[in-house]
C-alpha cells in the first residue's frame, strides 16, 4: 500500500522500517570496523525485524540476499551507510569548530530514526542535540537506549512530532533558540516527504537559522526505470523472511532540487555526489549515466550549506 497524508508508523512498519534497515547497515559496517556505532546492533535487535537482525549480526551473507551484480542491495546499502555516516560525523565535527569563538553548539537531527550521534560523538561542552522524528520512533529509541545503559554525550532532547506538521513549535517548546547558529542534518529523509512538505521544511529551516548556521542533506533520486529492479531486490529479501513491505514508501511527483532551492534562499551550497563519497571511502561507485538508467540512487548527492545573512563588510 502507498503512503497517505496522515499515515503513522513505528520502527517495524512502513517508513519506520527504513530506519531499522539503515541501522542494520551501520551495525554491519561497525562489525567490519568501517565505522563505530556500538548501539546500532542492539537497537536493531530491540526492534526485532528478524531479517535486519540477521543482517546486522553477520548471519546473512551478501551472496544469500543480494541479486548477483545488482547495483543495489543489502551490501551496497551497508557501504552507503558507512560512507554517509563518516561524512555526516565529519560535518558535525567541523560545525563544532567552525572558526567562530563559540562554534556551533545547537544541533538538529531531522528524521533521527535510530541515529545515535547524541550518544557516540564527542560533543563540545554545552551542546544541545535535538532529535526530531514521529512519536513512536522517538519514544522507542529513547527507551531502548536507556535500557541499554547508553549515556548521552550532549544534552540530547527528543522532539516527537511529524515533520509534515508544525514541528517548529514543538522544537521551540523543547528549548531550541533561533538566535543561535544551528547545525542541521537531514539524512535519509527527503524522499519520504511529499514535495510540498519538503519545500516547507526547507523554508522553516531557513527561517529558524541564525547567521552562520549549517546544513547537511542527503538528496535522493530514484529513477522510474529502477522500479523493476527494486521489486526484484525486495522479492529476494521477502524470500529470506523480511515481512515488511518496502515498496511505495516515497511520495511521487516532481519536487524542487534541494540545493537550488537553498541557494535561492541565501545558502552557500556545495554538492557532493554519492558516487564521489563511495569512491573517497574505498567503495565501488554505482553504475551511472545513460548506460545504466535503472540504477537506484546513482544520482544521489549530499548537499552541505552555510547560511550567510550578513553581507561581508568591505
Ligand atoms: C531512512 S530512515 C533515516 C533515519 C536516520 N536519519 C538515519 O539515517 O539513520 C527515515 C526516517 O525518516 C523518518 N520520517 C519520515 N517521514 C517523517 C515525517 N513526516 N516526520 C518525522 N519523521 C519522518 C522516519 O520515521 C525514519 O526514522
């Protein structure tokens, strides 16, 4: 079944299950010593989707679950998590030491899912990390991490709200201050928002961002031609016991290009293709271009941006 305007989910259903899938990727990448997210595997176990637990724990092999030579699958997804986790971790480290006397001490993780940066990165003293996701996701992760004895390494505040609703009010109520510079991350989010909600989200981010704020966003492109390939990949996963439908979780329709939209609103933007990130991290790039029209995510890019509100003085 496709998405609807006011649909809801937990971490074992609908778009929530994608948070568990990418956490399984981080768990597997942690096992391979590519990244270090010690909470990923316990969190995937706590959610309990057996297929993802078996991937996270190393029980399933790529040969078992991936289509031979397919440009996407559990191993590719895992490589992508390793590369993007490193990249976004480095973005936050740079934002904390951005050359200003104070550095950025206010962090917003949009669509936080099972993200554990608040518990594993060495945040500077006084940093607040706001994690925004839907109520069932925020509540589950917060409780599961407490049960695991995980200690926050910043002042971590869950903000349980749907990003299609009035999330800026919820964020303010949680203690957010629009007069301070902010570092924002939107990782694995945009495809799951309706196109107009994506624009509204970027408008709110811009309105809430003080001078010098920074943003990192992952921008998805899933070519129509890749639908059949996705279907074949998921069939394989279903044969291995996955019991959550992963088709049709995105919202269809034309959408504005994130980087262009931000540039038009005063952000200085740098685009980094996913393929460049993969190669920089020692992984094979996804086949791209006219010869490979059905490769999912080959055109994905990461957008890093800084908002400069004050004109430079001569
Ligand atoms: C692919 S997961 C990414 C999770 C996390 N950013 C990561 O990379 O591990 C997608 C996440 O987006 C969240 N999400 C999607 N649509 C949302 C919405 N309208 N409001 C709040 N969260 C949303 C889901 O709950 C899920 O946690």
